[in-house]
C-alpha cells in the first residue's frame, strides 16, 4: 500500500486537483497490473478431450439410457421336450386288481437273463441291451395277449412282436441282430403271465453242445421258443413247435448241398396267414415273401424252397411242424 502525504505548498487549488487525479490514476493502474494474472486462459476446441475413465468416476445416475440397434444373430428358443411316461394299462383281471406281482429277473447262465411277470409291465433295459442277440417269449394258458415293444429315446417302438386275442398259448423267437442299439425299455402288454429270455450270441448253440446234443450229418438248425433244434437227419427228420421261428439252411456235413424245400404244416385251428421272409447269401436284409397256404384234407400246409446258407423266418402264432426235403 502506498501512502502519499500531501502538503499545502501553494494557494492554487486547480493545480492541486490535477495532481490528485493523476496520483489516483497511477494507483488504479498498479492494482490492475497485479490482479490481471487470475484470468482463465482461452480454450481451443480442437485440442480439447473428454476425461478418461480413470479420471472421472460416474454413478448409475450419471449414465443416460441409450437405445441399442437390434442384433443380426438368430434368436433361439429352448423348448423342453415333452416328457413321455409309459403307464401300465389297467387290467380287468380280479387277480391283478387286488395284487400286482412284481417283475422277476433271474440269470439263466452264460450272460442270459429271464424276465417274468404278470400283466402289463415296463422293464428298464438299461445299458445291458447291446449284449443280447435273441429273444424268446412265452405266455400262460389260452385266451392270452402278449405284445412286446422295444422302445428307445423316441416313444415310437424300435421293434415290436407278439400276438393278441389268441385261444392258445403264445410263444416265439425273434433275432435282435439289427436292433441291438438304442433300446431303453421293454414295454409288455399282457393279460396273463409271461416270460422273456434275453440271450447273448451263440447261447442256444452252446446250450445244446453243453447238453451233449451234437448235430448229425444232414442236420440243419431251427430256432424257436424251444431253443435250437437239429432237424433233417434220419434221427430227427422233422420238428414241431409253436410261434415265430428261424431256420439256417446250412446242413451239417457230410451232406448234399443244394436247394432244400421246407414243408410246413399248421395247426388245424390256425386262422393266421404266416409271414415268410428269406435272407439269401450276401444279403443283409430279409426279403418278405408270402406263400399261399394250401389246404389238404383239413391240413394247412405251405412250402418254401431255400438255397444253401440262406435264412428263413416264419412269423405265425400257430402250432406248426417243419420238415426239410432235398430237391
């Protein structure tokens, strides 16, 4: 702060006023020079930048909502597959309405199992199914129904067999060579007691050999609900049985290979037209052929001619006899 002392040196007041105004203007200039450095510098818009993320902290309220453009990726909706529950059908039998017998699963040796039950049931085949190659099925008494469905992940059966509305016991044999994969459940529809034998490869052959039954010359192999039967030689010229069967047309040597004609005779009460399928050498599939049934003196017979090493499948719920003849 600058203090000036004014002394009265002359009586001329006008001159004194001019000096006083000059002094005040000088003081004002000094104050302006000292305070002028506090003014902000000008901002160049070309060199200005937004603060970086680590320089400015923002809360949710600081962020304005924005609208994102729609994405070009396809929209996928996950829809649960419908659950499939196989519920046993109710039985009209008084016995099953009061007591429902459990399913019995027992080993019958060499990896084979026997499943038995009464009425409609569902059996979990699990991961063991691929071990089986043949199935034999049987039912109790007349007036029974036995339908068997092999079900996988899809509710549509992979394979089905059996019969209904029969006045006689139901039996049969089916090969599982083409359907050993993907079976999860065995669904049995029945009105009486039943048995299902699940057999591994070569079980029926080993069973006969272990029992001391060896094929004779000219014998062929017939598979039915009775198991494996050697038929064609002088000791066993024919075979009898009931239900679906398979024949392997290869004779035990020494024998005369060539065309063999199988003569079948069905039970007199049979009203079923059998389904006949043949798999020739080199073929992987059965070729379905229907042979007309001939009636002779109240006998229902039909014939099928096979080349060597061919397979023959006959599907019928009836009783039958089978006899091979050469030529």
